[in-house]
């Protein structure tokens, strides 16, 4: 199912702030996501990948809820398509939410700009690197199903950055 | 200068940034993303909260270093692009000062900051004033005890590396940046002082 996502860009010339669907946003090269992912993965003494994933979960949840509410989108299929379309439009890659339910589901990416940037800079990774992507999927699942933040745990099982053709994610309802 | 800057911002902003069917945004010689400011600030806030007290300054330095790496390498690619050069009316061999003014216009066009160069001593020192920059948003949710715009610091020094240090890629790390005023601490603008490393 293909949908036309409500995607309104605005720019405040006085403050220099850029908005996407009234959410302040910024444009940047994908290298930044890879660099801060590396920083998170290599932080000593604590797991900084969790802050990275949680921050994207919150951002995706807020952005998608805003679209669903403002456009009165209530159907699960349409919500799912919009979540996939927002991911694409943000330059994050191509995401398919394969099954979405209260118990969890699955997702895959045939293209991931975080993985692409990682491989361009550092080559193949032994570990999955798309913590931004798994955060996005968690936020999308929560927004689509009408659950709260932290309702889903997402794990990247296969990774483009590790040499796989696709990145595959499993999603489980958080305990 | 603000009028010239406004014109450059408008030109840079008018260049389309659209994703293809695979979610790839190709423009300015690079692959781009359009991400919510809240994502970046929430990440930084969670990072500061999660880091052990003893490791906080190390994490701040790592964030600044990642931003500088980004500003230098991605900045070089973007500032060499035909879109960037034509939008700010430059040709090969243009003065480094023009490159710097264009770089800060691009930061504005892309929603990073409303910033411009307040003082410049070529090859030696640059002072940047920013009336708004995205990292200042942390004051609303997690007011810092000291200046916290580490990404802006990294970006500012990378721009000076690109403008005045050895030709790319050998000039990285030639300048350092201090933040001397901070919107996140209540100042009316942020001030970033970039100087050559001795």
C-alpha cells in the first residue's frame, strides 16, 4: 500500500530554524549518524548505544503521532505505510515493517544510510551498527499500535554493515 | 553582512533535498539525512546522564571530536560541490573567507544554527556568534552547568581547518575551539573562539 505522506517543510528565516511537519529538524550528511554510532559503540564504562536508540525511538514516536493525529489516520496499514515513508523521506533508507502487532513483529531494511555510511568509512562491521534504525522501529511500533514509549524491544539480527544483503530486526513486546 | 547572508541562506535552502525510492538523499555531493532536532538533543542529554561522572569530560571531548571529523570530511565534500559553490557565487580559488561565510550560511539553511562570523584574522583566529544553535535546546530539559555546544565547537574548528590549514586531507586538527558564551547558560548568544593550535 502506498500513501502520500503529509510532509510539510517550513523555514523560519528570522531564527534559521527548519521544520518538518512543525517538528524542528536539521539536514546533515549521513556520516554524522555513523560517527555518533561509532562513538556510542566504543564508549568505555557504559552502553551508549541505548541512549542513541532511545533518542530515535522518542523522536520517531513524536513525529509519527503528530502525523497520525493531524491527518486523522487511524488504520494500522496506513499508519505502517506512513512510518515506512517517513523513514525513506528522512534519508534513513528503505524500511519494511513486515508484521506489526501488540506482541511485536518483524522489520527489514533493503537500504540503510547508517550502514552505508559505516561501510564507506570503516568497512564491514563484526557487530550490527544500526541502533538509530532499531530505535526508529521501536518508536514506529509504539505509534502504530497506540502503545507508549518503551513498549517494544528491537534487536538487529542481520545487518547490511556486517555483509548481509538485508538488515533484519525482530520486535518483541517489552516485559 | 546579514543581508548577504540571508541571500545565501535562501539560495542554499532552495536547492531540493528529496529522497529517492530507496531512501537515499543525494545532494551537495553527499548523502543526506533530515532528522528531528529532538533526536540529537535527546541523544546528547541521555549520553550526559548515562556517562559515569568520572568519564563525562571524556565523552564531551569525544562528541566534539566526532563533530570535528564530520565537519572536516563531510564539510569538504559539501563545500566542493557544484550546488554549494554556485549558490554562494564562488568559483575555484575563491578566498577562504568566502568559503567560511558560505559554510555558516549553510548551517543556517540546514537548520543547525543562526550563526555568523563576528571577527576573523585570516589563518589565525575566528570568532563566531550564534543567536540560536540546536544544542542550546538542552537548557529546556537538562540545564547544563557549563557551555555544552560541543558539536558546534567541533564544526567551527573544522571549518577553519578547511579554510586555512594545509590542503585537504592534511589540515585536520590545526585549529581548536573554545565556547566563551552560551545560550544554554542564559547568554543572549553563543560565542565560539577558534584559534590555531600551537
